[in-house]
C-alpha cells in the first residue's frame, strides 16, 4: 500500500464563516495564512490546498454564475512565503472561479490546480445566524478541455474534483480524447451540501471509488462533522488518500473547534499510524503522482519564468 498523502485545506471563510480561527486570506494577513500552511506541512501534510486572496460574488452574475474573483498578487504573496520556508506541493484551489480568471495563476508555478469536473452547486450555512454562501457554475466539457490543454503547458497537474458520479463520466470522456495524462489525481467530495451532494456513508464511498478507473489515484474530503474521522479512517484502510482542514471540517470532534489546521492534520496522522499506514513526504508524494522533477527544479522554472 502506498504511503498516505495528506492534503491540508486551511481556508474556511466560505464554508464556516463564523470560524474566527481561520480568517479569510487578505493582502494584510498573507504571512499569517502562509504560516498556517507551514504548520500543516510540519504536522505531516504533503499537499497544501491553497486559497489565496479572493472574494465571493454576492449575487448571480449576467453569465449565470456566482463564483469567486481572484487577486493574483495576493495569491503570489502567500505562495512565495510558503515556498521560502518549506518544501510542500502547492495545489491551487478555488475551482469555483472563471477559467480566464485562473489562467494568470499558472504563472505562479503551482504543481497542481483544482478543476471541478461537475457543475458547482454548493450551499454553505453551518451557522443559521449567517446567510448561506452559495457557489453556482456549469463547467462545460469545452471548459474542461481548455484546462486539460493549459495545465500541461505550464507543467501543472490537475486535481480533478469529483462531487458526484457525473464528474467521473467527464473524466473518462476527456481521457478517451487523450487529453488527460496518467496517472490522474482526483478528490472525492463527500457531504458537500448543495445540488452536487454525495451522502457521508460507507456505501457512497465504495460506490464512488468503484467507479474510478484504475489509473486514478484518489483522495477523499468529508464535510460531515459527525462522520468525517470514521469515513477517512475507512479510506486510509482501503488505500486511498485523505484531505483535512478547516475548509472541510474545522472540528477535532463534534463541538471541539480546532485552534489550528495543524491539529487536524496531526489527528489524521495519529489515525493513520494506528492503522499501520506510513505518511508520505512531499518528495514521496511527487514520486507516487509521477512527477519527474523535484521542488528545487520547480523553483528554478518559476524563477526563470
């Protein structure tokens, strides 16, 4: 069984806006945000699922979408601060943003970029005292083809976001068109509320993983505050990989809010060690994901660019 690859997703400003321990990334707090990812790397996460400075639109726009707008310089500040101190796989998130807004982020040299292979239809309202944060967008096959062309040109690997089985159909479709290079990396999103929801059950995870082609490495994110740790333990035992962090679930246990994302990473490390699963370093994760170069080489490429 491969060593466990842990992804840290630290930004809960949309999913849990009342969580004062994880403020939204801004130009004023880039150092604080970077240090949170660095603590997660020290705790055992080999992938940093990075949210840079962005702002969620307050209403559906004329193009029928309600998404995040990107501040590229703000992303650059956080990315540079992390890279200056740690070797970690930088994975740019916010798949719920327009393709044209995200293309400039590729110049910052991430190793991975999230791409939603199904429509965004998300509804976040864990605290009824806060209005819901919602994300809406149809990600067409043409848009996915654009990503499949643009990312390899910049030596960036897609993180294929899978919220329901339709995303796996899209994955297979683009693979049949020879637009996706094996091995692939997909994240299964469980209990993310909204119209793209998949339930937080053992049966749902088995169903989704059984649908994945053999050339796909899978990672699982679970939002349920009551079943996350149980389901992620199951995933570890099955040989899959896991994602934790305040974006997905900021609670160490029901009602116990983590004061740092690193504590969530440390908990999944303890669970994995108890199950006899070793933790992958960033170098080992790159090898598992079939990157032919190391972080030093990437830094040289970014500097040259």
